[in-house]
C-alpha cells in the first residue's frame, strides 16, 4: 500500500464499521446498521469501499432471512493485506510478515555484531526489509505497513529511535529513512510497549482494558494499556518499571543515575552478578544455569529466585496501587523461573491491605513469547486501523 493511502482508508464511520465486523467476527450489513445507528445506505457505501480495499470480504454462507432475501455475511479479509514487523535486539534483527489475524507467514533474521555504527545498523535493517519485501512481492500481496520495535527511548509520533541502549545508538530517524527508500507506511515503538499491545491483539487479552506487561530480561521494562489504549505518557517515558526506586539510601547505583532502582535487583544481569558473588554459579555461567540448578534442587538457587520474587512483588504492589490493572503479564528470560518467582510475588502482594480490599489482579507469565516484540510492532497498524 502506498504511503499516505493508510490514512485515507481511515474515517470515523469506516473505523466504526470495521471494528464492528471484527468484534462480531461474522455479521451482515443490516446488523451493522442496527449496531452502529448508521443508515443502511451509509453502511452499504462504506462496506463497498472496505471490500474494494480488501479489508472486508463476503462469505459464501448466507445469513438468516428477516423476511426477504438471505443477507450476505461479512468478515474481516484476513488474507487481504500483510503487515511487516521488526524487532531489534543486541544480537539480531528479526522480521516477520503476518496477515490480519496475526498468523506469521514468513520470518527472516540477520545477526548483528556490536559495537555497531548508525550506518552499519541501517544497512542491516534494510537487508531485513529487502528480504521481507522479496517475499511479499513474490505473492503479490498489499502491505498495510511496517512496524519496528526498538529498545529504549522512542519518539513514536515522529518515528525516531532517540536512544537504543542495547545498540548504544542515538537519534535514528527510522520512519524518515525507510519511507524515503520504500513506499510504505512506518510506525516505530518502544519494544516492551509493542509487546503489551501485541498481547492485547494476538494472545487472548483483548478483554482486559487495563493491562500491564513486565519484561524481565537483561534489563527490566514494562508496557501499559489503560482503558484499552496504549499508554505512552507525555514524552514517551511511561512504563519505566525498571527505574522504580525500591531502596534509595542503600541501593546500588543504576545506569540512570539513581540508586536502588528495581532493575539493579531483578534484571538478568543483576541476578547473574549476585549468583556469581554468592558462589552459586561460575563467572562464565548465566541466569539459565541458575534456573537449571534450582530445577535440580539447589537450595541456594531456589532461595535467590524467591528473594527476587519478593522484590518483584514489592514493585508490583506499586503498579497495582497506581494503575489498578485487570491483569499483569510477566515476560522475558527471567520469567522462565516463574515456579519460584510467582509464589514469592503473591506472598508479598497478599500482605497489602489495600490490595486485599480491592482484590489482586491476575498475574501470570505470557504463554506466547516467540516473536513477541515483532508481533507487537505489527499490531501498531491494527491499533491504528481499528481504533477510533
């Protein structure tokens, strides 16, 4: 799809009808008019446009007659468009191609080596885009757009990676440089915010209007959905759960300049440093080795994970108090130790009188972490397309 066409596809009534079809899964023109209070001629005109734009299609099956001819039924045309999604990590750039129901139909991956310059990074990024475009061109499918999930601080409005700490790169105008090269719409988002949006669209969490995802990886971050919408904050800094201060006076110095940030205690790197200092794992080993020891009954490893769980629980109490989410999802490599973390998390949260009054939100590990950030990047376009 040509750049600019995406915005032309969106009008208030068109989005209203498109979302109605998506929510009902199968419906008729008459039912849409009834649900939306739009006139039947308006519905018919817009549905005709949606069919021409390959966003909606008629099924072969007919609906139940209300006294006249049986109505033709409408569904989202899942195969009508494809979306590209890219996830940038410190070791690789991963790209996926999905249809409108979130099915991954193609995947590519290119390794990167640090340190890396802006020029080297953009060259690798364009290689991934070229590989994905070769696939989509070969099957003659229209592209809705390209979403990119970047680590760190992102200016999502202008599509700029302000600071990507995993790459140690600043001020990359991703949207500008890609749209100048390819005739495609580009959206850029922080990786963990993209993850929570993807969870809402593709992983059975659409019913939760207030959803928080905590990513426990080498660092710690979070994504927040409030009242059904991705929450970025005033300058795109919302969700810095890792920099919530837990112990200002006695805590370790954090890379952000503060002391006692929760990231200094529960991130993958912090856990590894502590496990090495306590003699539980060797210097060349990591968090996965610690998990293996715990699974094999090593009491020190189990105790360390339980302690991490209690610290995480303390942080989550703050999240519950401030946001009062319906559900909290845990993701990232450290979440693999959930058998040890979650009981400790609940132990701490259950001691909170305020939480006991209103009830604890659902807290669980995401069960769909493969391609999580890239899927989230794709969902940026679904959010734009279906949300008013």
